[in-house]
């Protein structure tokens, strides 16, 4: 697999902490403010959401990675100050907004965390060092997670009097179960690589020096399978928890009928 190349016509969000590179069917999204431990801000969230919208239609797998010692240390601390971040609403202003305005603001932030599970893509987060709060939820936004042996996940929102609101609570609960998800969120404790792999939070834990190669090997394995078969399989698995056993069997039959007809050249 060749190294990803940046599209010269693509917009640049690097000043906001995001870089997008595309190499055929693989896109690599990199958090690129290592000196700030990839702290997150509304500008970074807008850049992440835009990166999702700007993906070429041929992309099948998206790899999310980060430069530096930490995947993301969470929210930019300036967001917790009375002054906030220039040009962005402060927490105090958000608290004083109408219900609809506040809901719209949070919904706009969530867009950076939701597109990774699109049915036409498989996303992989390669996570090293600290993945705290918003960083944890960004990793949870992806379909799969490969972690370095130094990874430290933590959901610190509850410790700050807040709740995780960046679309992370559902995937966390689905991955580790309600009781463990509650314990992780309510205590804000650290979850290391060994535990993350043991409880299903991480698909694979590797030495830090091997993280990028392991994530790219997984991407290559996903790209080796026929695209439409992967899309149908992902849809089956994503919907399984909301279906009864018989409903899931019916969904399997319908999906297989589409695949067989497609392979026979008689599909729609």
C-alpha cells in the first residue's frame, strides 16, 4: 500500500488541528497539534465534520490517528475559562442560551463524532497515550480501535459536573455493557491497554512503535474484501441489537439475496 497523499485541491484544516490524506480507497485523518496534545475545540470539530463530508466517494476505510504522545487530551482547557476561546461561545453563554439554541450547538459539535459509522465506510482509530473525554469519545466514534500499550482512556466529564455528550455513551455501552460503562464514566478512572482489550473496548493492543503498522495492516485486510459484502455485513451487525432473533435471520436472508443477485449480475 502506498503512502497517503494530500489532495492539492482539498481544503486545509491543519490550523484547526486536522489533516486529511487520501490514497485511493483509504483515507487517513490525523489530529496534528501534538504540542497541545491534540486538545479539542469547536474549530477542530468543524474541521473533522468537514473532512467527513469531503471524503471522495471511492473511500472505503478511514484511519483516524494522532501525532505526538497523546491521541487527544480532551477539551481545550480554555473552554473551561470565563473568557473561553475567541470566536466561540463560552460555557456560560451556552448555559444561558435557549433550549433550542443549546441543543443546536451540541448537535453541531456531535457531527464531528458521528460520521465515522457511516454504512459505506469502516473506520479505525489508532490510539496512543491519553484519550480523555472528547478524545475517548472520538475513538469510540470509530467502528474499530487499535491501541498502543501506553494508552489511557478516561471519561472525565462526570468529574467536572458534566455528562459525555459527544455521541460516546451508546458505543461505550454496546462495547463493554451498561454496568462497566457506568462505572468508567461515573468514576472517571483510567482504562489501560490490557483492560481495554480484555473488555472489548479495543480490538487489538500493540507496542507503541507498532501502532501505525498494525492499524494499516487492519485497513489493508478490510480493503481486501469486496466492498458491497462489507457494507451488507456492517449493516447486519449494526442493526442486530435492535432486532429479534427471527428479524435478524430475515435480514440475513434479504442481504444474502441481494449479494447473490449482484454476484450473478442480475441485481437492481
